[in-house]
C-alpha cells in the first residue's frame, strides 16, 4: 500500500512539473508570467484563467510555424484579454491567422477589455477574417490602452458583405468606451469591406488615438480612411498622420472616411501618396509639406516625435522607433530634449537630448515649486546625442521638471516619481 501511495505522489509531482506556467513568473504585477517562446504564446491563448494576469515578453518570437496550426487556420486569438502585456520592445514575427468564418476578433488578442498592451512590435503578420480583424487586437474596450506598439504585414477580409464583413484596421479594428491608442503605428496593407483604416477601423464612444500614424495601403467598400475608417461619438484623433494609398467605393478619405460627433486635431494626410484630395477630418498636405516639421502644429518634436531624413522616408517617426546611428548632418542645429524613460519612474530614469553644436549646456531638475533639486550638467559638451541617468532616491514622490538650456534654447519636460 505504501509503495502505491509513493507511486501516486510521484505521478502527481511529474504532472505538476509538466504544468509549469510559461517560461517563468507567477502572473502577478511584481512577478509577471514570462513570454519567451511561441509555446508560451500558445499557452496564453489556451488558458482562459490567465487572461487577467500580468505578462512580460523577454525575447523576440518567430511565429512562422503558426501557418500550419489548426488545419491551416493558424494561431487562435486570445479571446478576451483583461490583463497587462509588456512587450519590452520585442517582436512577434510572421503571425498567421486565417479564420474566415470566426466570430469577431481575429487578431493576436481578439478583444482587450480594461487591459493594457505596450512596447510590442508585430512584424509581417498575415491575418484574414470576417469581422474585427487586425494585427494586435480585434477590439479594445472599457478604458483599455495600447501604447508604443507597431505592426507590419497584411490584414484582409474574407468576404464583401457590408453587414457581416466589417471593422478592419492595421493595428486595432475597433476602439470603444474610452479606449486609447497612443504612440503607435501600422505599415500593414489593409483590405476590408466596411469601416476600414490603416491604423484602426472605427473609433467609438469617447475613445482616443494620439500621436500615431499609418503608412500602408488601404482599400475597402465603405467608410475607408488612411488612418481610420470612422471616428464618432465624442472620440478624438490628435497629432496623427497617414500617407498610404487609399481607395474605396464610398465615404473615402485620405485620413478619415467618416466623422460624426467627434474631433480631429492637428492631424494630416499626404494628398499625393494617398491619391485622396479630401477627408472627413484633418488637413491634406503635399509630400514636401509632410516632410517639413513646421507643418505639424503643436506636435512634440524632441520628446515624442522626431523628423530625420534617414528614418521613415523623412516623415515623422516616434522617438521610441528610432533605429541606427544618427549622423551629425541629420541632427537639428539647435537642441532637442526627449521625454525621460521610464516615466513614471522609481527611483532612476534616463534623460536623453541632442545638442546640435558644441556649446555650453545646463541640465537641471526642479520640483513643482520651481526649486532646483539637482543639477545634472553645467558646462561645454560636444555636439551629438547624450543620455544622463537621474536618481531620485533622496526625493519624495511627486511631479518634477527637467530643464535643458543649450544653443539659446530653453526646453523642459515633466516627469513623475512614484515610490
């Protein structure tokens, strides 16, 4: 009898070991599940009990073999994600999904409800579906946030019936109920039916798209736009642009197909590359104008955006997307101050800036009363790109400001210390 009990315990231990979750972690905020392999992604898709947990991606992941999964249907979307997924700037490449008759929500995440996905890059996706089809998420709702994410590849409809084949976006198909997309982009080519956009298909119910852009081709039957197919009901598009070729049968615009009870602020589309002279919202500009920073009223160049001829074909690029070395010829002759990262922070953060010419530079940190709490730099430095680490260990939680004085310019940014 004892031998049988020991054998049973051994079997249970082996089974428990086999059920070890992901590549590490426990799914909490302080110890998130680690996504390091394609098998980890599959486990997330398969495990509904984990959809409200915390995740962190620790490696680039090739999803190429998903084109053979499930009889050719590919990856099964995470149906209703309510947790937090931190991509840490890593890629998921070659994700394949082909579910022409699936319920709405054909993307890596079918729906994100009250969750957050950030710092994730989807490269060369190939996704086909009937409704709410996109690369990252079919829909994001209830205050969900997508931030610092990008996608490339192809999004395609499985048919052309207006009342069933709708909502197609390069990154997200549908935003609703105070959902937000921030600092994100898509270069996906999007071929849809109704509500079709290079970045998002439809923006609804007090939702926001901020500091984002789309560059891929967009084609659809109705309500088609280079950035979004439709924006309505107290929603906002702000500081965004699109440049991709746009075509469709009705309600087609260079930036936006349809605008109803919503706002478009300081947003633009390229009238030449889009082949569209009109849009439901935004301002149309020539290619030359689109490559001139003076076009972009109220945009934060130096903190959120950069415009460098060697990057993104000379169009604005998000600072976090900056790749490769920057030659002195491409750096502005004055100074640029970047947003610190991370922000909020505890207790350290990094402040980056450009100094176009060799000059005296002063960089200091101030509290909310305007009192200097730390001088980080004070002296002549060489031209170029610089980074300074700031340690707030001896400071209280709160809002602080850092100020750069260089080349007859004074630039400042806000940062938040949370302990």
